[in-house]
């Protein structure tokens, strides 16, 4: 295909892949540092969080690829700043929720990490989407999304432990989380 006929393909990163990228404490620390002080170079960020420059560079590129950062090159220096990329439809809302969560209190890194890890697997998104229609038994969920009993049990436990699902009398339903980041993640998981 000639250059004149090529089209730019807009990537639509999935929420579970985005969460998998975010489910790394060093990446979260890098993002937190850039939200507090935008425009830092890779070297500055590496020094600030105590990792090698290649590791910081790799992690910053991963955050950039998921639509959370904008890179600016100046000679051999690369600096980053938070900026949601429109090619990731979840980036702006998730970046805003992360910024609020980081600002809420200094010791929030563990809680943020815990919430994000709830959606690092596509089957957990399937479960949440199945529950949009209302309460379901584990058997009904299994039938709707075609998943083994053991796998479903593991995913349900993880979602319940992170506050996204509630079980009552053998029926599962989505919770209504109060934390803004949790509410945002659940809304995005449901595709709303």
C-alpha cells in the first residue's frame, strides 16, 4: 500500500491491559511524581524514585503507550507530563481519578494498587458486565460467560475482596463503591 493510501489506525486499549500496566508500584510512583511535578526528564524521575534510567524509561514509555503521558524530546533528553491521549477512551477519566486518589492522602499507593489489580484480567470485566443485568448466582454467571467453576471462584473472590462485588444468599451483584477511583474503575469496567 502506498503512503498516500495508508490510514492512521486509532488504537483502543482495553481496560484490563491498561490496568495491567498500572498494576506496578514503580509505574504508579512515576505517574504520581509526574502528576505532582509535570515535565520531568527520565533521569530526574529515575533519581527521584531510586531506579535506573533504563527502568524509568521503560516504565514511562509503558504509561505513555497507555495514553497517560505525553513525551517531549529535546536532543537526547526526554521529558514527560500527564496528558490523556484521545486514542484511549478511558485515559482522561482514569487519569483524573488517579490524580484525585494520589492527592487524597500520601499513603494511598497500596489502596490504589489494590483497586487497579481488580481489573487486570479480561474475565473479571466479563463478570462485572454480566452482573449489570442484576443479581446472579455463580452458576448463572458461569453459563453467561462460559468459565470454569474454579476460575470463576478465583475471580469472584478477587473482585469481592477489592469491594467491587457483594454476595448475599448465594447471589452476586455489583457494589456501589464510594471511593472515586473505585467508582470510576467499575463504571469503565461496565462500559459506561
